[in-house]
C-alpha cells in the first residue's frame, strides 16, 4: 500500500513553509480528487511529511487534543494566522503553480 500512497506524500512535500492545504486539495493535486481519506493514510504511512500543513476543509484542525495544539503551534511558528480555531485560508492556502 505505501507505494500507492506515495503520490499523496509527494504532493504534501511540495507545500511550502507558511502555507497549508486541505486533505481534499492534496488528493486533487495527486490526481485523485475524491481520495481525501487516502491522504490521511499517507500521513500515517510515511515519516517526515509536513503533517502540520495539512488541514480539514475550511482550515480546520482535525486532530484530537495535544496533537491539535502541537499542529497549531507549529503553524504559528511558520507565521500562519488563525481566525478563531481555523487557519486564515484566504491568506495561507497553498496555491499550486
């Protein structure tokens, strides 16, 4: 399975510092727009991915408890700003070139 998930991991590696993408956006960039769940599987299958830069729809952090706090802190250290509990997607969403 990890070989199949590599396309999602490769897409995640392209997200630059200070930018974020949604699970669905990563799936679309990888050529599988309805495969957001497989993006989560790729995050679990590969080490060293910028996991903190991948969010739920609308910029929501979807991790539980301490993991959510760590994700928010990592993003803030990269200069990502929030509007309440969600990332300001208008400002920080990765625009693939």
